[in-house]
C-alpha cells in the first residue's frame, strides 16, 4: 500500500514539475513575444509540443493519474489563462495522447475535457487578470470539478483503480490546480506589468520628443517672426532691411537644421556609402576645428600612427558631421584652454580614432547617459548632437565609447571595420 501511495505521489509531483517548467519557459521567453498576440499563441503551442514529446517519450505514465490529474490541470491552465487556440491544441494533445499512448477510455476524457475547455475559454474573455487570486483559484477548482464529475461518471475501468489511488489522485489534482493557478497568475501579472512599463516609457519618450521639438523649433521661428515684423516698419534703410532679412533667414535655417538632426537620429541611414580615407576626412574638418581651437586657446595635435591609408565604408558628409560634433564637444569642455589630441591607427580590431581632451571630464553617471534623448551637460544644448553621432556611427557599422573622469578630461573612441583597398 505504501509503495502504491509513493508511486502515485511521485507521478503527480513529476507531472507538476512539467507544468511548472512550462510556466517558467513561458515567463522567460514571452517578453520577446508579448507584444504580438498571435506569436504568443504560437509560442505556447511550441512549448506544449516539446514538453509533450519529452513526457510521452521518456516518462513512465500512470493512466489514471494522466486522466484525472495531468489532463485537467494542464487544460485548465491553457484555456483559462491563454484562450481558445492554446486551449484547443492542449485539448487535442491530451485526448490524442490519452488514446494512442496511454490507452485510456476516450469518452470520459473527451466529455470532461470538452466541458472544461468551454468553461475556461468563456472565463478567459471576462477580464480574468483583473480578478483577485482567490477568485481565480475558486474558478480553477470549479473547472476541475466540472471535469471530474462527467469523467468519473463515464469511467468504466474501476477494477484497475483502487480507492486509495483514486483519492490521492483527486486530492492531488485539487491541490496542484490551486498551486498552478497561483503560479501562473503571477506569471501573467508580471507580463502585464512589463507591458505597462514598456508602454509608459514609450509614451514618455514620445512626449519628451514632442516637447523638445516644439521648444527647440519655436525659438528660432520666433526670432525669424520678430525680424519679419520689423521689416514691415516704414522708413527702414536698405542696410537695416538687409540685416533683418539675414537674421530671419538665419532663424529659419536654424529651425531646419534642428529638424534635420531629428531626422538623422530617427533614420540614420548611409544612402551613398563609398570608401572613405580616414586621414583625408579628418584633414577636411581641420580648418573649422583649427579656428575654434585658436579662439579657445587650445593646442591641437593630430597623429596618424599608421603610415598606410586607412579606409572605411560610409558617407563623407555624415562622417565629417560626426567628427565635427565630437571635436566641438571636446573644445567646449575646455573653457579655459587645454590640449586636443586626435590619434588614428589601424590594427586587427579595425580602424581606431581617438579624440582626447583635457577638459572638465564626466562622471560614470554622465557617461552612462551619453546619447540618451535630451540629455546634455551644456546650458544651451539640446542633447541632439551626440544622439545623431551615435546613430550615424552605428549606421556605418562602427562603435563609439567614452572614457572619462571628472577634471581629468575625456577620450572618445571610434572603432570601424577596415576596408581593404
């Protein structure tokens, strides 16, 4: 008798582990699928197929435990929490496997599982996750009872089942049903909270983008509007008219530049890639950088450590835009003068470009936030420059990283795949 009890409990615990494994797999894999309803259903079916194959192929199965314990607990889980498609596939899997592999009676399992499937699918679409756990547990017990009553009434192999075996299997079914409902209820709540967090972050970013665009564009447009109004005054000299006109055009061009930066960040494509000579591209931006260094009393040092030309694939104007943004940031970080070093070389890892300054530096917190929308350390900055730089570097299949310490300067490291010419 003791051996029989141990055997039944062992079968139930083993089946419970399979059910818990399915819940755990679904919890781990689902975040990549959670925002597509149909993909979730496909994922559930795939997990069901894999675990069914392992269970049927490698486990010793007790037919009565399979019919009274495993079938209703799993089917209630699928229909109640996942809906019609997973419920139907689970219903098919357990009925087919029960007849072909376990040799159970078809009619009792068919009738009981059909009733359970219908109840589970009905309550699935009644805002289940807004209920409390105790209501869901009560519902799981009710569904299990709706399965067991017709099953036990139609079951005709009582000679093969002892009363002890029946009692243990039924009690275990109710206990496991409550436990599995508790487990999966928290799995679903975790998914729901993750989805709400994702949506909240998305709406927050959209709101920040809208606020930033309106603020940044309104300033130059307001300036342009003001000068256009001044042009309506009488008795303006030609010089005043020309000055107001140039200021208005400058404001409109500034607004257009801001829109271009946003578009480059949103869609950082390299439309016409071609081989770029790193040394030549850096030399092309030097006239502007040199003038800025002279004005800021900064010593500029450029070193190309590789004697051979270094080539990467990209678009010249956008690549120069990246270099200008990085070097201007370095210059602006040295308000009281300093040294700006630009070093290039090529090795097995790729083509390296290091831009090092001796400015105010950054903390670890600031480094982690580099490239995030709207983050800037400048009083009048928008945070768009480095966003665009990082997007364009990624579009060129490159990598960008920063190394810095407060009051010790900053080093920007660019790494690109080399192009053999």
